[in-house]
C-alpha cells in the first residue's frame, strides 16, 4: 500500500510540476509558476527513492505505467479532455504490466 501511495505522490509531483512549467511557458503565467513546477519536479525525483523495491530500474519502469494512468486521469480532471475507450484500454494494459513487474514471484 505504501508503494502505491508513493507512486501516486510521485506522479502528482511530476505531472503537476510539468503542468506548471507548461502554463508558465505556453500560457504566459508568471515565472513563479515555472519555479514552482521545477521544485515539484525535483520533489518527484526524491519521492521515488523512498520505494522499498531493491531495483532502481524496475521501480522506474513500473512507475512509468502508473504515470501513464495518472496522466490520463490528469487530462480528464484538469484539462477536461475525457479519455476514450482506447485511453482506458491502454491504461488498463499498463496497470497489468506494472502489477506483473512489481509483484511477480522472483527468486
């Protein structure tokens, strides 16, 4: 459960940070929006180190799948762009892949 919380927290920091920078550079928001975005992105880099999984590569690969799902949800909730059937299918496939990567029995 803590792994899921950390993935979600990291995703919000990364997507939110990127979104703040997007708003600053693409939509003319004040520079402090971009600075806040940069801070959030740095925080994202730290959050992932709290995962208890022993492999950096596996954690980041699994996080990539979570990131895709969170990005679809962010687009729906913040940008008001409703995901279509293929977005949901793709997100579901990512979730299955993440589950296999993280929880498969290994020796």
